[in-house]
């Protein structure tokens, strides 16, 4: 199967071509089958490859396949080649697996939409790009996938392009991502300038020998700029909440489970470089932590169901970066893996709620839906418990792994743990705020909408059920000490090129770990309790509180005024400078003005000289004579 | 038997033009079909150039005939990896332009087609000439039909634009003529052989003082043609006023002549001057990249926007060329082809919408994606190519250029790399305002989607946009030996320290 | 003797020329010009060019100037009035320029002849009589001679055509 | 006494200058024309003088041709003047500025 790695991305690409070229002639059913079928085939291929990978000895679990040489000129050579190791295998399975479920769910969700085939074409193109990103064996090919997913994100956010806001959100996502890509691109250049190659294997193998620490820091920071853009970290996170304008399955697939985690994947992939630069690691950890905090605070007050989930995603991505930043790449990937399940579950159940309420996203217009949407309620609850990190759900294990490693790592510290645990409390609070506002209390649904409330069809609930199962049980592969399969599986990847003994000590501290775990669990339960108090027991209290702390509330509600800040400092000045200064002044007035002035003066000179042409023959004769005089004079005086 | 392929493809358009003279002006159908047929034949005739081109640095398909022996000028043509793709791009775009002018030339179609064909000869001649005199002749020949195309078939302000275009270019080319003569006499005085042959002149070492001035004279001419900031202001006017076909040829091929001139003449002739001026030119290139993009961002007119985007893209080309390393120049060459394809296609698309709607103001559109989805799709692909999305052609060129610059001068690479952001900003903004949103203007609700003819002329371009993005090596491999040879020549001449004294030349003294 | 003749002819030529230019009546101008032409013919004789002198008198004084007089009389012109266009400045400038030109030529000549002999090379002074010039014209200069006849022919045709032209007023 | 050639040349220069003055100052086209003839004659004088100086007959032939041209020129020129006079009723050159711009 290893010589057929290329099949994995090929299937979605074929699906894209079919739906893209002939979609207008397909019925919904055909388009849906083509779209979903392509991803299922891809999932099966990925499964087969991963299974085969397991059969190899641990040390040699990395296979590379080169398809052809993409760009080659001079010393620069980039192949179109794929590599599968434990890390990419996990990513492959997550992408194609969750992707499959979301494709199937979409058949129900997008039913009746005008652009049904277009939707599936884009979704397939996304899957293709994401698989390329994950499979890439060099930085440039990864960048191809990286940009490809960005494009699909743009296309899908603006899928309902007739609404201006959607189109704007799509553009914002693309442009902000491009800012990140700017860094990524330069990082790639610097890597080539340093190593003379872009192949992962060659770069990582020689990194610890040839890479000076300062260069390592610069490379890592540049790469991390790319990750910041893609994974919506401070200061480039602003696009993700707006990206919720896209169809909900898109939010689940792209903006929760897969694309936004590409940054984490990239940092994990480049762990060799990052480990060589403690400073870059610190930057990653601090930015991750701060982002997690900021996003969680905003999620506390937002009333839009999808926005809350979006901020929660940003916050969870922050956790993942925190893990990477303290050197616990395995934990980061583990959280990525569990997060993919429970967050896409949450998004899609939110989609199910919206589906029932005619695309209402405002939580103030929901409530009491528990009995009307029983299946959705249950799976939502599972997702919420997993997200909050309630013990025995998948999120618990991954979050706990991060919390624990952030305190024991030499790169981490107790401060990290405190803040991260606090954020866990906030997470629990806003997650259950969601649950209580949507499913509990009395109904605030508008009358005419209320009549049509109905549970979603099986084609939507079935994927939800499967995801719920994984959210519930998916974490057990990473149970610390008892059944630590996940970390074990990834271990060869993270110790292949560089010795990573940051956590040797922590293996012995079982008791301490349990203590920290218990504490964080208490904090989580406290958060849930608060939410219960505020939104079930005394539902009038939140309004009072928000009035009491009006300034703080507004500050959070307006998302720390970051959008406004960018608008005032970057967007607007740029537009004004470009328009008023560069174009109308420099271009038109100065440069072109100069050109036209030259032409004008030439014209004036001509008009003046024209006066010499009197038409009188004697004047011409006089000029001849004067000319002769001058000529003779010149030769005389020379 | 030796077939004079280059002469055939260069002369055939003009022969066709002469043929057209004998057709009745009213017989537009015949005129169109003859032009289309013959320009396609020229393209097909140029394909063997690609397939039988050997990947070496030598000039190939050369032909040498005596022309004016007394002056030492010869009819010497030939191509290497640098000019090969310029020739192909020209022959490829011309039939497309003919097809694009199928319905939108309302008066004197015959004259238009004749101008177009003569223009093709002029451009091809510029790219294949290996004799400076011949080169200069073609350089001027191409100016005249372009002047007519803008001045006769252009928009409202066409005379101003045409004259501006002509004078701008002419100022540059006169300086170049003087420089050519200096080269000629210097070389003649040095070796006793008075010749305009590029390959022979290339062997000569010029003293530094000369190089500076000659470089400036050549460089100004090419900089205007490219156009480099701040010599670009003729471009928006010319583009806005020119008919669609004119814009496509102008953007697609004509602008490349400047960059080509830098590669073919400035670099190998005046390496010391190049060394001396590189910081300045790189700065101008980067300024052009950013400036062009920012100004494009605020343009209310689609064609102007694309015109300014050309300034930005060609900044990349110049940046690549003056990195003087393999990746940079290769990237620059590929980017020249890319720009020809993507900007050419953008002008075609703008022309199509203009033909339907008779406006190019962005504000007059909105929500078109719903009404004309096929158009929107093509527009999207072309736009993405222009943005430099990996997997499409634009990325290959841009990335190689940035990489090349990064290996030489990091600062320039960093500023140039911001171009990826700016391009996305203005292109997406334009796309959003034209295609997305509500379809709220009555006139736009009656728009027809692309006709089979229009799709047919876009598909070949799209094919190459994707092909170059996915498998650029097919092109890069053909260019590489010539590029390496060029770099070698420049480097070896720069290292050679014996710059001969300038006293050998008559009538021209050092400052 | 020759010197006296030279100065006499020269004086007459210059005086005639000046009077021709300044006289208001074109008839007088023409007559003074004829006088000048005769004086020049005399100079030609002094310069060993009897043939040219004769042709000069016949063609210029005889034919050309008669033509002039005919035209002047034909038109019956009044004398020049005050100029309609203010060309005083141009006139003065013209005179000044002409004077400067004369001075320049003088200086030029002086410089040119400063070291040169005032006399031609020794040996027999050739005489431009009818025979020698005729020989030259019909041998070495045969082709230009024939062309000259074509020129005269075209001159005749041209003037006849102009004279017969129906002009719109 | 033998007259030096320079005397002839100076005389020729004087006559030529007078002719120039005539061309530049008079307004009657016929008189201008006559002045031109004077200039031609001045040149003829030079040619003959040089001919003597260099002991060659070529100058004589040249003068002969100048006369031929002058004759033709006068014929056509006068015809033109007459034609102009017939249309414009004037032969004063400052009445004609058809060449203006």
C-alpha cells in the first residue's frame, strides 16, 4: 500500500473535478454520493496505510513516496513526495475520518441548496488540500496544501456569497491567513538558505548539527507566524469568529477539526527546529496561553451559538500551542485529536439546532429545546462534557495531559498551570452556559419558528452519534500510565532526530500528577456549577451582573476591541494612504503631473516658436542670412 | 533540409497582413477567419521550436544572412532558453487575441487585424534578433501598430493615451539607439570589426564609465517598457483606452520586451554597471511591487486595477532578474510567462464583461457570480493565479523570485514577500465587489454568460495556468542552461579586473 | 592701366548695385542693374574671360533684364508705399546681418590669403575664349550641357504653363 | 600692376552683400528678384577670378551653367510673379503670408 500513498489525496481531487465540472448536471443525490464517496475511499486508503504502518517496527515507521519532481532549478529542488509516519497517519485518519462524517452530514444539512454540487466540490478540494498538507514531505508542498485549505476556507466561508457579510468574512479569512503565510514563506526561504534543501528528512536530520540558535529562533518564529495565521492565535485570530458565516458543517470540518489545527501540526512536525530554540518555544507557549485566555473570556459573553464555539476553538488551539510550547508535542497532537471529535460534534449539533430553528444562531432566541430535540441534546451534552474536560470523557485526558506537562516541563512552570487551569474553568462555564441557554429554561423561540421545530434526519444524526461515541471513548487511547498508546505511538516521531527528554522526570511523579488532575477537575466542576447557578437556578442574574460590570461586559462583548483596533490602525489608514496619497497624489499629481508638465512645456515652447513662422518670405530669408552669419562666425572664432 | 523556422514565424504574420490588404473591407467574415487561421498556423509553426529545442545554452535555430555589409549589420536570428518562451507566448496569445476581437471591433476591422499581425511580427522580431540593428528596427516597428491600435480602436481618451504611450517609449528607445551606436563604434574601434552582432558585442569588456552611461541608456528604455516604478504612468492610460485585444498584447507580451532587454543586453553587456545599480533597481522593483498593489487596491476601474497589478507583478520580474542567481532569474522568466497568461486572461475577462455591460467601473457590478457563474469561475481561477496560489502558475514564479532575492538580499525579499498579502487584498476586494453580494442592478440581471467562443479562447490559457503550476519543470528545464550561461558570463566579466582604458574610442570622452 | 580699369569697373558695379537696391522705381532699378552687369562683364574681360563676358552681356543684359523690364512695365506698378507690416526691425537687422557677413567674409579672406601668393602659378595664362570653352563643353561637360538644355526646356514649359493658367481670383 | 585675386573676391563680397540687403529690405518681388540676380553675378565673378588664379577653365564652364540656370529661373520666376499679380493684384511680398503656420 505504501507505493499508493498518492491515492489518498487523489480520491477527493477526483471528486472535486467531477463535482466541479459536471456538478450542474448532477442531482443532489449524485453529487452527494460522489463527494462523500471520494472521502470514504480516501479514508479507507488512509486506514489501510496506517494499518500497514503499524505492522512495521517502531523505529522505521516512516515511508516516503516521490511522485515526480515539482520544481527544480539550480540547487533548488522540490519533489511532489508524500511521507507517512505516525504523526501524519493520525492526521490522515482524523482528516479523512471526520471529513467522511461531515460529508455525510452535509448531504442532509445542505439539502435543497442551489449550490449543492459546488459545495461538495469545494469540500472535496478542501479535503484534498488538507491531505496534501498532512502528507507533504517538504515545506513547499506543505505550503501548497496550506494555501489550498486557505482557499477552500475562503470559498466556503463565502459560500452564500449573495450576503455581503459572508463574502467579506471569506476575504478577511484569506487576507489574514496571507499575513501568516508571509511569515511562513519567508521561513521556508530561510530554511532553504540555511540547509540548501526543503525536505523534512534532510532538514531535521542535520538541524541539530548545522543550525545556529539565533537562526533557529528566526526560522521558528517565522514558521510560527504562519501557524498563528492558520490556527487563529493572537494577533491574527480575528478571522475565525467571522468565518462562522459559512455553512455549519464547514465550520465543523475546517474551522474546528482540521484546517485550524494545521498550525499545531506544523509546529509538531517542525519540533526539531523548535526544540533548538527555547526562546521560540516560550513564545509559542505564551501566545498559546494568552490566546486561550482571551478567547475564553470572549466566549463567556457572546450570544451567538457558533461564535461561542469559534472562540472556544481558538481557546482550545491555544491549549495545543501551550502543549507544543512546553515541548509536549504528543500532548498537543492528542488534544488536537480529541478536539477534532468533540468540537466537530458540537458544531454539527449546533448545526442541527439551527437546522431546526431555521438558521437561528442567537441563543437569546432559544431555550427549552431538550425535549423537542432529544437526540441533538444528548450528543451536544456529550460534546460539552468532553470539551469541559469532565473526567472519563475524551477531552479530560488530553487537557489533563497538557496541564500536567505544562507544569512539569522545564520549559513550563506553575504559572502556566494556574492560568491554564483557570481557563479550563472558564471553558466549562461557557460550555454549560451554551447547554443551559439552548436546551434548558423556558423557550424564547419565536412563535412561527416554534411550529416547525423538528429533529434532524438520520443522515445528520447518525454522524453525530458516531462522533459522540468518539468524544466519549476516544480519549482512552491516551490514558496516562495505564494505557498510554497514543503517546507511545507518536514517540518515535518526536525522538527520531533529536533527544527529547523533557519529561523523563515526570514519569515518576504519579502522585503529584493525580493531585493536579483532581484540582483541575474541581475547577471544571466549579465552572459547571457556576453556569448552573447563573442560567438555570437564577436566570435573571446574568443580566444584573452584566449591568453591574457594564464596562467589562462591553469590553468582552466587543471582543477586546481588537477588530476595531485593526480597522483603525491598519485597514483604514492603508486605504486612505493608498487612495489619497499614493494614487491621487504621488501617481496622478507627482509622477504623471511631471510627465504632463514636460509635455505641456514642450507644447508651450512650440507655441512660442511658432510665432517665428510669419509666412513672410523675407523673414525666412533673414533667418537664412543670420544662420550664415552665425556659421561663418563660428568657423572664424573657433 | 534546414527550414528557416524563425524567419517563417516572424514573417508569416506580415505576409498575412499583406494578404488582408487585398480583401474587401466589408468582407469581415473572411478577414476574421483568415487572420485567425494564419495566426494559429504561426502558433503551430512555433511549436517545433519548443519540442526540438535542445536544453543547452547555445543559440538555436539560428539564421545568418548578409544585410548591409557596409554597416556590419546582418540578418542574424536565433533563440535560446530565454527568448524561446517569449516567442511561444507571443504566438500563443495572438490567435487568442484575434478570437477575442471577434465581435468588439466595430469599425475598420481590416485595419485592426492588419495592425495586429504587423505587431506580432514586430514583437517576434524583437525576441529573435541577435543583431542590435535588426533588434532596434523591430523594436520600433512594433511601436507603430500598437500606437494605431490604441489610437484608433481605443476608448474615449485614446489619442492622449496613444501619444503618451508612443512618446514615453520613444524617448527611451532613442537613448537606446545612441547607446547601440556607442557599442558599435567602441567595439569596432577596439577590434577593427564593426558589427552589431549581439554575441560578438557580448564578448567585449567596456570600461566602467561607459558601462554606467550605456546601462542607463539601455536601462531607461527597458524600464519604461517594463514599466518600472516611476516610469509606469503610461501603462494605466494605455490599458484603459486600448481595446481588449490591445490590452492583452500590451500586458501579455509587450511589457516583457523590457524585462527581456534587461536579460539579453544589460546584464551581459554591462555587468559592472549592473553590479553598481543593482541596489537601486531592486529598490525600485520592490517599491513597484508594493506601490502597484496599494494603488491597484483603490482603483474604481477594473482595467486600471489590472494595469496597476501589472506594475506590481513586473516588479517581481525585475526583482528576480536582478538577483543574478539561478532561482531569481528562472523565477523571473517563469513569472514573465505567468504574467502574460494571467494578466492577459484578466484583460480578456474584463473585456468580455465590458462588451456586455459597456462599463468597467467596479461599482457598477455586484453579485455577478449568480448571473454568470461560468464567467465567475474563470475569473476566480485567473485571479488565483494572479494572487500566486500554490498549484497555479503564479506561485512558482513568485516563490522562486522571493527565494532568489532572499539568497542575495534578504531585506528586499522580505518587502517583496509582503506582495503576497497585498495582491490578495486588492484582488479579493475587487472580486468581492464585482462577483459577490446581491445582484441589485437591473442591467446586470440581463447579462449573458460566456459564449462557447469565449470559453474556447479562455480554456487554453487556463490549461497553461494549471500546467505551469503543477509541472513547471517542463519549462524550467529548457530555460536553465541559458540562464546559467548568462549568470556565468556576468560573473566572469565582473571578476575580470582588466577594464580596458577608454582612450581607444574616437569622439567620445570620459567625463 | 589694368588697375585703373579694374577700379573703374568696380566702382561702377558697386554704385549701380547700390542704386538698384535703393531706388524706389523698379524701372530704374532694372536699369541700374544693367549698368552693374556691364561693369561685371568688363571685369570678366580683365580676368581673361572674353567668352563669358560676351555671353554675360547677351544673356543677362540682353535677355534677362529685358524680360524684367517687360514685366515691370506690364504691371505698371506704382512706387513702394509705406509697408503694411511693420518690418522696420527686420530691415535693420537684415542690413546689420549683411554688413556683419561682409566683414566676416573680409576677415576670412584676409586670413586665407595672408601667406598665399597673390598671383596664380606661373606659366601660360589660359584664355577663356570660345574655342577652348566650346571644347570643354562638348567633351568633358557634355552630359551636364545636355541636362542644361532639358532644364531650359522645362523652364520654358513651366513659364508657358503659368502664363496660360486660368487663375481663380 | 596685377590686380590680386583678393580684390576681386572682396568686390564680389560687396556686391553679394548689396544683393542680400536688397533681398531683405525691398518689398517689390521684382526688385528682390533682381537682387538675387546680383548675388548670382557676384558669385560668378568669384568663379571666374578663381579660374584665373588656378589656371583652369572649369570655372568658366560653371559660370556658363549658372547663367543657364538663372535664365530658366528668371523665366519661371517672372511667370510666377505675373500669375500672383493676376490673382492678388499685388507683387509686394509682405502681402503674402500663405506660409504662416
